[in-house]
């Protein structure tokens, strides 16, 4: 009846997951009860859960990403603590548990924290920057989000029902085959990543269509803001790379469920093929994350330097260059498999060529600051922190791309330090900069600066204290994923690294304090003008938060910096901008399709993990029924009358009179 | 960008830029029509699906010789059987094309008839494929026999699953034409369906050539 | 240039080694650092590593300094800095911006090309001495080192003669692992059904650190072995005096079962075809665990196809 699911699945013998799982469940129930008691459920349902508004979906993505960032960070704290303790000892985590912790940490951080954060910011910002009212497929966007949430839910479910993979964040066979991983951990991994991967793929389709086919009139390709270019490059990578992930994980699934022989040790299976396939996705995945991050830095540095981006076309070229070359480098993840001098050299050189694109970007940001008037706001600090950190992180990356150096450093703690160096310094800093930068646009008030800057300095210091020692132990020969060790020379460095985590915790606390303090003081920090930073692109041309339709009248773009250009012209003509002609607007209706899909996807995923076949059929039938019901609806849109549009926009125009940066003149 | 700026009169800050290409959905022409957006998005989806098939093709090629003592490609393929399958699928695409013409002419009867023919031929294809698979299973040459058979069953089976999903979609499509007539949104969905159906043809042509034709020659 | 190049490199190398030594001082007393190799392969790899660092630091350090300088000088409150809001393009700067990284990578590309070929792990070492043949097999979770010429084998201990090239053939009897002795240099994968080759040499006697550099399951932390380099004569004595049971298929059957932290022991009398039997999958692969949450009785439930 319940497949493999029995009471044995609950880890009664392991207090740590049991207690933490119980705490999470209680907290979630508490929030739910609170929401119901306050009567907020209808509001949540109408405005958020069933919303197809790209702004709301973006915010929900970011919220999911932040929650998962905390979960992954707790895993990180556990790992650093374990390695600090486990010298000539077992530490406090047995291998069975420690292996799940580092696997979950990697999976969650890359796929359920970084991806939702980056996609969330893309969701919120791209349509606004393009000057349009929504993405190409709003309901599909909601489906994407809810499928990602399903994946995150399944990963976290494994904490208390069953176990998570003990194979690392990429389940290399033969270790991940049924023979060597008979538990449900790998199955949880497969279905969670597969379901959320479909969501990500749909996002990629949605945003490529949006960016290529739905820009405001006059916005030619070379007038798109840099963030849109990087989002486009990232989504093109998603389109080309995520299907590879889907196919690869499907093959592993067939091996595990139906006894196929793609990657098994028996009957001619070829495990090395998995390495090739998974990294053909995995390496572009890194650029899927980091290209939008580069876009965020471009926006932030340009705005706070009070200058357009230096070398815009060069920047576009470098972005597309990285986009293409990132598909020609995957083999550097296994130089030590012995592919031979020619192959290794070609892939090593291809990998280091990517540094040309990144280097160009670095210099362009540098010259954007040159001749600027730099305001050291929190987002700008994150960007400067990134520029100084990422350049050395990139250097260690190129070092690992040199095959003979990689022969010494492959899979070592040096590698661990390297990719945290670029992902924390590149992506996490960018996301925090982006959240601070666009927060006023999303919620109508700025974030408090003092706690934001405190968070930055703690994070920067904590980052170095945590990860520089890991470079050192890597040079001392320490490999990654060790649950215990007996080499005395490693110990002091691992202790320092654990101390660094404490500094990072302080940073995380400052960040949370910043959000709380800003919320409490939101009236003082209110942004009524829609343009708190003297912005340059179109998202600042509308109210904060923007009305549901974003722009009452689609803006006519005449310059690469659409809004800056408008402000300049308005100043020159002394503010004689006349009221535009308003028309009634059609906007997509809310739809529970995404949420219902996620509900059935969760059922299907859970049923497959535990081999509950009848439940899987119920889920599949439900999913098909959802599809038909959605396809059957007759009125996909609702109309906002012209008077309503005019009323909302007039209020915005009046508020703009107060604007400090010349927008008042419009 | 500054060239446009200098020639413009400053009286209207929202004036349309004079770019070379002002068609909707191109260059500076503003958002494209819904039909273009839907078709384009679905086309991107098909591209991503092609990447999935590309992975399966690559895997099949890598594993083609890993027979683990089991049968080789030329031992199990029956080209006559496959030729009939191919004919069914290609013919069904022809009827799908007829349906497209019928939609353009808004002829309900012709649409239903053409779609039924498309569906029946698709179903025949699936049944033929199922019979091929069943015969292999019965001989003990299922996908668990060797890595080669694993790759074969997955590649061809994945195409079969696509065709089956296409048949479900086709049924829904017929019901929608019947119940809702020729609304623009139904027309857009049919555009996607016909692209999907022709895409399955293209993939099948690749399977037919690279798996069956090459396989029997090896 | 020809005479200056190596000198500059030498100076930079020494400077870097000093820097590294200062950084590592507290722990360098007797550490197995990849920057203090004891053989030609490790030295070759480390020199390439340091070369690459020097090449890159030459642009990384100035770039960081200029970043901080620009950020500081062009702060909004600095009235002496000239505000140039329209400085958005300069052909000369673009040229420099593209050429600096390109030239660096050009240089580095040369290092990569030469290094990848010269230090390819499959390439025999340039030496007059005949290499010592060693066949390594990874099990869950222990290392087996077979000395086919001596007809002996050793678990979790690798004894090698100093100054003589070593030629390894490496495979795995279960999941992936990576053979790694930081002091010797170059690592390489051990994979089921495949044979990797590795050429190493140890020039200094001593006991070193040996481990797997690829996660292989719950017992991974105990995938440790003791590489011991001894003078040639002492090695001959050791090889002649090794005691133990013969290593045959039955003995391998025991090794195939999972076990952790196995104390080193030896075999005398090795079936010479054994390594090839494992590598060509004539022997079944490691058994794997018989437990896992949500997997009661998995060994019955799973259908693994028919045995060939």
C-alpha cells in the first residue's frame, strides 16, 4: 500500500535530523496557523499563491531562495564544526549523516538557493527594464516557480522521511547506482532536481521569448540594459544546458528503477559518460548563475558611479563570448581521468579563455568608476567587495584549469575554496547587492544602510577567514568531503575556518536585523518617487511598488539608458511633459494552475521515491486534468478601464514632483 | 544612439525612435503579436527537446558496441517492420498538414477528419513500436540485457513517449475545436501542436537513419 | 631574454615560496605539501602551478590596486576628482582591455600546452632505470597494491624504492576513487572496467600521506594508505621478506566486502591474471552496502539483469 514507506523511514535513531526536522515542521505549522488566525489566507491566495504577476513571482522566488540559503548555511556550519572536531575522532556527525549534510548543502545552495535568487531577481527586474507589462507566458512563470518550490520541498522532506543522497551534490555513478546507494537518498535527489529542473527550463523559455520578442517600442538590442543582456545569455544557457540535466538524471533514474545499464558496473554500462553529461550541464550552470550576477553589478556600479556603463558593446560581446565558450570546457572537471595531453590541453586553454571575457568585464567596471561620482551605498559596497574578491577567485580557477596544477589540486580543499570564492564572491554578493538595490522598487521603501553595511563587512571578513585556510589545507593535500582525519597539520587551519563561520554568522544576523529594522522604519525610508537612486533604466520610471500593469503607457525608448535619457530631456525642456493618453489595459488573470501542478508534482515525486505506484498514477491523472482544465478556460484576461489606469498613473506623476533627481520634471 | 538623439526635437520625450526595423517584435518595433510570441516560445521548447534527444543519441552511440554478450544491432532490427512504422508516422504528418489547411479555412468537419486520421496513424505507429519492443522482451532482449539495449530502448522509447503525449494532446485539441470553435487562442495551440507533430517526424527520421539503417549495416 | 627569463622566474618562484612558507609556517614542520614535492613529477607540477600563479598575479595585483584607487579617488565627496559623466567609450582603452587578458591567456596557454604534454601521467619518466611495476586496485574502502614482478601484494601500504621510476596501473573494483600521494605529485582516477596509468618517482626516503581524492561512500575518510619510500636495497629486502596468504579469487572476494580502517597487511603469491580479471570485469564488482533508509531487502527487490 505504501510502497517502501514504513516507520523505519523516520530517523528516530538520529537526534539531529529528527529535532531539526521537528523544529521546521512546527515553525511551518505555526506560520500557517498564524496566517489563518489573522485571516490572511484569502489575501495570500489571491495576491501571491495564484498570482501570475512577474513581480510577485519574483519576490516569492527570492523568498524561497533566502529560506534555502539559510538551510544550506546551517549545513555549512555543521560541516565546518565537524571538520574542526574530527581530528583523530569521529566528531559529532557519523559518516552516514555527514555525507548527507554535504550533499544537501551543495544541492540546496546551487539549485534551491542561488538559482531561485537569481531567477527571482530576473523575474522582478527584466520586464520592468524592458518596459513591458509582464513576461511572455505569465501562467507558465507561476508553474515554473511552484515546480522549483516542489523540488525544495522534496529535498527538505528527506530530512525527516527517509534520507538524502550520500553521494555529493552530483550523484556520480557507480556510487549512486542501486548497488552502492540502496536507500532512497539518491531518489529524493533525482526527483527533486528533475522537477525543479523542468521549472527552470520553462523559465529559460519564458525569458528568452520575453527578451527577444517583447521589448518596449524603440528598445533595440543595443539599447537593452546590461542586466537584460546577461539574463538573456543566462536563459539561453538554461535552454541548452538544462535538457542535458533532464536527460542525464532520467538515465540514472532508469538505472535505479528499472535495472537499465547506462552507468552501471555491469553489462557494459559506462559511468564515465555520466561525468561528461553531467558536466556538460554543470559547467554552463555556473555561468547561468554568474552572468546575471555580472548584470547586477553592471547596473549597480553604473548607477552609483553616476555614469553609463563603460564599453557597453564590449560588455555585450564579453557576455555572449562567455555564454558560448562555457559549453566547451566541461572536461576540466576530470583532467585526472587521463584523457591525454592533447585533450587536456585543449580544454585547459578553452577554460582559461573564459577569463578573457571576465577580465574585459572587470576592466569595464573599473573604467565605469573612472570619472564617476561614486556613492558608497550598500549595493556599491557589495560590488566593490565582489570586484576585489572575484578577481583572485577567478585566478585560482584559471590555476585549476592548468592540467598539471589540477593534477595536484583536483577535488582538494583548494577546489572547495575556489568555487566558494567565486560563487560567494560572485553570486551571493550580487544577489545581496541586487536585493538592496531593487528592494525600494519592490516594496516602496529603502533598506536601512547601517545594518546593511555591517552585514557586508562581516560577510567579507568572514568569507576570507573561512576560505583562505581551506586553500592552505588544499595545498597540504587535504581532499574534500572528509568526515574525519588524522593529519595534525590540517587541524589549525580547519579551526580558523570554523572561526570564520562565526564571523559569517554575525554577517547573516546583521542582514536579518537590516531587513527587520527597515520594515519597522519603513515610513521613514519610504520612496515615493519611484527613483530613489537616480536610476538610469526603465524600472525607475514607474512607481514603487509598480502598479500591476507596470507602465500606464508603454515607454518609447530612444537611448541605451532609457530613463536617464528621459530625465535629461525633461530637464532640458523644463518639465513641460504633458499627460499621456490612457487606454484600457488587458492583463492576465490569476491562475491556481501553478500551485495545483506543484501539488500533483509533489505527490508524484514522493510516490516515486517510495515506490507507491497507485499514488503516482493519481498524481499523473491529476496533472493531466489540471492541464485540460487550464486549456479549457475561456477568459484568460481581465480589463483595467482607462480611468483606473489614469487614476493610478496620475498619483504616480504627482508623487514624482518631489523627486530629487530631475524625474520631477517629467 | 546619440545620432538619433541629435536629430530629434525635444518637444516630445516619448517620441518613437526612427530605427531601421520597426516591425513588431523586431529591433525597436515593440512587443510582437501573441501568435508570434506563442509560436516562438514553443519553438524554443522544441529546441530544448532536441537537446534531450541529442543526449540520448550521443549515449546510444557510446553504448552501441557494449552488448555484454547479448545481441548486436543487426541481430534484432527488422527493417521492413520499421519501414511500415516510418510510413505511418510520415503519413500522419501529412494529415496534420491537411488539418492546418482546414484550420485556415475554418472547416470543422475537415479538421476533425484530418485530426482523426493523424491520430489513427500515430496510434498505429505506437502499436507497431510496442509490438517490436514486446517481441524483444519476449526473447529476453529487454533493456536490462545490455548497455546497448538500454540505450536503444531509451532513445526509441523516449520518442514513443513523445508520440503518446502528442496523441493525448491531439485528443484534447479535437475536443477544443469542437467545443470552442476557431478562437485565436485555440488557433495558437494548434500551431504549437502541428510544430510538435512535425518535430517528432524529424526526430524519427534521425532515429530511422542513425539507429536502424546504420545499425543493420554495422 | 633567454637568460633573463629563467632568472626572473627563479626569483619570483623563490619569493612565492617564501610567501607560502610564511603562510604555512606553523604547519610546515613535516607536512605533506604539494609545494614541497619529493619527486620529479610533483616538482614539475608544482613549478607549473607556481608559474601560472606568477603570470596571473602580474595582472591581478595591479587590477585590485587600481580598483581600490579608482573607487577611493572618485568618491562623490572628493571635490578634486573630475566628473566625466560622458566618458563611456575609448577605443584605446577597449584595445588595452581586450589585449591584457588575451595576452595573459596566450602566455598561460603556452604553459598549459607544454605542461599537459610533458606531464601527462601516462607518459613514462625519462630515466635509465627500469620502472617498478605496481598494480593498484581500490575496494570499499581500502587500497590493494600488487607488485606483479615480485608476486606480492600489500593492503593500505605502498612501499616503493627511492630514485626508481614507478609505473602504476590503476583500476577500481567498485566505485570511483582517485589515487593521490601529495608529496609524489600527480593524481589519477581509479575506475571500474578501466585501467589508468600513472608514472611517479620518489627521491627522498620517508613515510608520506596517501589518500583517495574522490568521494567513494561512507568509509571514504578511511581510504588512507601509507606510502613509504625506502632505499632500493631495503625495498628488495622488504619484497623478499613479505609474508602472508596468497592473493587469489577467494581472497579478492573478502576484499570486495565493505570494510573500513583496515590495518595494513600483505599477501605473498599473487595470481598474475587477477588484476586484469578485475579490470576487465571478469570478477564481479564490489558488493556495496546492504542497508540504507527506505531500502529494506533491496538486494531481493532489485533486478539487475542477467549475468553475462
